């Protein structure tokens, strides 16, 4: 039991707190009537882009290793 969910009732006991308001309403500016803030976590990277990232990373690693061993840097 936490004070976030319960609060003192003034008579030594505790009572259930009202449910918290939607936090998204607090993100908006009521003064300027700003648009809702975007959540970038809800727009995941496409499978094609993530697969290309790993392929490019693997190719770059291979080229660096190949160049290192070819030049005698790691021998």
C-alpha cells in the first residue's frame, strides 16, 4: 500500500485516492493549444532498414578484418 494509491483521510485512517489523470493531457500546453507530443518508440524501424543496418555493419567489419590481416597489422 503506497501513498500514491491511498491518502490520509484526516481521521487517522487512509482512503483510496482517485485514479490518476491521463498524463498525456499534462504534456500538452493548454495556453498555446499545442499538438500532442509524438512518441518515437511507437514508430519502430522497419525490418528492411534494420536488416540492412546489420548487413552493412557485418560487411564493414569483414572489410576492416580483411584489410588488417592483409596489411600485416594483426600478424
